[in-house]
């Protein structure tokens, strides 16, 4: 079987099923083979009657012993009942509105029934059980796939079984590496991840495939770093006006900022392209570092670009850059999705001339018709929000320009070295003087109105307030506060006669910008928002941040949100409202209350939660990983990076070829849903 063949070549896959599979990203046999389960259902089989608790699903081998007459309920539902025998105990199976179900069960035949069996005296009762496969007793772990429409797990498993019956998967890692870490082969790993014999086999499969992902991930970054170091870049001299710019700043740079600026300028002076990460806590002053780097490039006669993930942040960078550089004859342009067509045309033409200008924008910068002809420096802000591909699109617009990526998400230093092993890492670990410590408190749901009374006190003093919710709209399945629900609840009660508005990601960029500007101008006193305000909103008059359902956010994200206040001269507060039902949640809230040090918080978060949750949402997908999690699998990552480094440094042709093969095999399934 050729695994690159279209999925329609499989037996039983007609045009309709093929279309359904395509909607899940499955176009070839290879795609289906690497369409991993999102979860598993662990089911025990044929257990003793006394062990059945009715809480978990079981697989019981039951023999049909009779049928009851259908019953019609008062609400019009038809109940169909079939009686079975299970180890001498009667099992009553009930189905609702499925009269045809009796045709599926023959008298005295045995079936593997899957369902939750509830004890009623000496009887067992099960509602809407399904028939498991014939060898269901052998497998107690049922894969659950990420599905769309009416596609079922049963269809996926049937097709994958068909493939696995006809192929043997050749390994693409050296045998010596597998033996060293006691890992199973690729063929066994693929089979066990789809149809694990037991939990132990599933764990082995996960370790093997996670290692492969992280090995490839590490190899890509290390190859990129080696490649850059072997290429000539642009050498920028330190322009004499740098001293004038430093003296003209309305504040003094901190020691940490000065150290990072020196590291960047040294990189700029060298002959190979800079590839540096600047990591700094919320409010540590990364933007001024970026402006100084861009200023030096412009004064050397080249262009510089800064790409931000949101229009709000891009606008803020644009205004700050204009303000800092207004006395130094530097041209700055803003290019975003909401820039008018006439302005876009003018800016793009100007970029294509190659004149030394700074262009600040969003994803609009990476459009094909944006033609940088003299690009010397590429900066991306909040780098974890951009994929490698997006960054590369901008980088490739120049002739090996210097690259600077910035993030305000504190990551433990040792972890940063593994995550960004293609980058040199700079850390701004001191806040500028004058930044007020933000008093943080945790209130239970029962005491939440106390938080809003404190907010009202701040508003009466002339201050402004942020309120953050995890949802935009109310969701009955999730007992969480939403932006819309809270707005309706507060506008006519606590904040009656107070200007209050809502802000969320579904709003048009222009609407969001207008609202933020009104908030900055103090025409709005309270903004109820989703985490869209996590990055880029700088309002010195805002003195209180209230975060609803705070237990739903990662500590790093809570810290980012808290950083929206305390940016002015006023005492500032962050109120966390939530349900601390367990010790872990209580500990997390205690960490937030006790510390405002982002790096300390990230270290603690890593210890407590091992990590895919550190950012509040799983981040591995952002860097092209499917099964592995950079944080939870740090030990695997360390081993994988060590082996990748050994292979690359050996410089042997077969090793380089191996690197490429593995890289291609992983690349193909990087678009799929993460394993949870």
C-alpha cells in the first residue's frame, strides 16, 4: 500500500465519506495514519458483579434471554427493553425511541455491551448500551478522535485498522538511539497510539512519538542557528546619534535595559545575522529597547519593521516610536488591516523604494505585495503569538536581516534555552523605577460584590477599572461568567450611572480601537473584556483589574492581565475572583497574591502544573507540536535536544539526510489537533 495515495482509494471510502474525511484534514492514507486520538476512554471488561459501581463505562459479555413489550411514556417516548444474563445476574437494557434495536439482538446470542451499568438490587440496568467489537474484551482503551459532522470514531478506527493490516512502518531513528532510551519502534508506536493494549503500552507509544517530535523540533532550531552563523549578514556601525537619543529619553534606562541594548548593538555590529529573543516581565521596558535597535538600523541607511499580534498593540508601538524619535528625523509608518486602501498603497510604494523608514504593523506586513527592498531589522512582539512560518515570511523579505523577537510572557531561563535554542536569549529582569507594586487579593465567588464596591471607590477617586471574563457569551454547559452576562448584571446595579462598555475579540478592529481610545481619554470608566486586553493596552489612569473565574487562567496569563494596571502614579489593585476548590488552586492563588515577579511566578507554575497550562491555553500547537508539550515533557526535550545536537555536530552526510527525512515526516501532521 502506498500511503501517499488519496483516502478515496481505501475500501469503503466513497465520495461522501471522502468529503467528510477531507473536512478533518484527512486527504491521504498517510494523513489518516497520523490522525491521532484526542483522548481515550478507559473501560474495564467482564468484572465481578460486586465491582460494578455505575459511574464508569464497562464492557460486559451479556447473553440475550428475553424481550419486554415496548412502553410509551407520558411524554410520548417509546422505551424498548431487552433482558440479558451476565454471570447469573439479570441485565435490563433500555433504549429510548429505538424500536428497531430488537433486530440487532438475537435470543441466546452473546454480545459485548458497552455502557454504564447501574445496580438495582440483584439486577443491573443499562441505558442505551452499544455493541462493542468482537475483541472488545481484549482492549479496554477506546480511542476518541477529533471529529466533525456525523463522522464517527467507529469509521475512523475501521479505516485505520484496514491500513495497519497492510503496512509495516519503517523506523527513521537510529537503532542505537532507541536502545539508549529504551524506546519502542515507530511501527509499534503508531499501532499502540491508535489501539493500545493497555495503559503501559500507550505510555510507551506516547514517549516514542513525543521524542520524535521534540527531536525534530530541536533539530530544526539548531540547524537554523548553525545556518545563520555560517551566513553573512549586515554589519551596522554604532551611530553617533545613539548617545543623543539616550540623553533625550524622558527616563533613565535600567541596568537590565542597558545590558540588553549592548547585546543587541554588538549583534548588529557583527557580520552574521542577529537572531535574539528579548524576554522581559510586564512593564519592564522592552519597547524602548526595540526603538533603540530600530533607530540604529535606520541611521545606517536601512529599513526596520516591527510586527505586533494586534492592531491595538501596533498602534501603541507606533505612537510611542513617533514620540521618542520625533526630534531625530526618522520616518515611521503604520500598516494594519484597517489602514485605508489609499494609505496602504502609499506606504507599500514607499517601502518598495528602499528608503530608510520604520514600518510598524500587524500580519499586514507579511502580505505578498509588501516589498521590502532594504530591510535590515525584523522585530516581532509577543513572539509566542506568531508561528515560525509567519516570522519567516517577514524575514525572507530582506537579505538576511537581523531578527529580534520579544515576549512579555515570563519563561524560566533554562526552559527558554530549550524552547528557543535557535535564538540568543536576553532577559530584562528589573522593572523601571517608579512602577507601583500592585496589591493583589483573592475573593471567593460569595464575596465578589466586595470587589465591585472597591472598584466603585476607585471610580469615585477618578480612576478606571478593567474586568476580565473567560467567555464572551453565556454558556449553560460552563458555569462561568461571560462578558455579556456581567455587563447586563452590573450596568444597572453596582455601576449605575457609570460609563461602562464591553470589549472582545469578535468585534471589528476599528470598533476595538475606538473603544480603547475612549477608555484612554477617560470617557469610559469600566471595560468588561475577554483576554483581548492582555497585551497592548496602556492606560496609566486604570488602577484596578478584576478577573472573574480566575482559577480558569494560567498564572502567567493572570500575571499578564495584572500588568495592565499599575502603569501610572496611583496605587493599583488586582482582584482575583474564583472557586479555590482544591489545594492546588489555593496554592496558585496564593502565589499570585504573594508575588509580582513574573519569573518567580512562571517557575512556581511550572512546578505546580507541569505546564501546557502555563499560558492558560495549550501552546505547543503554536510551535508545530501535536503530541508533545514543551513544559510537561521537558525531560524528553532535554534528551531529544542532546541527540539532535550530536547528530548535527557530527556533520556526516547520512545524518544530515536523516535529519531532513525525520523533519518531513513530522511536518506533515503538525496541523492536527493537540493530544489532551
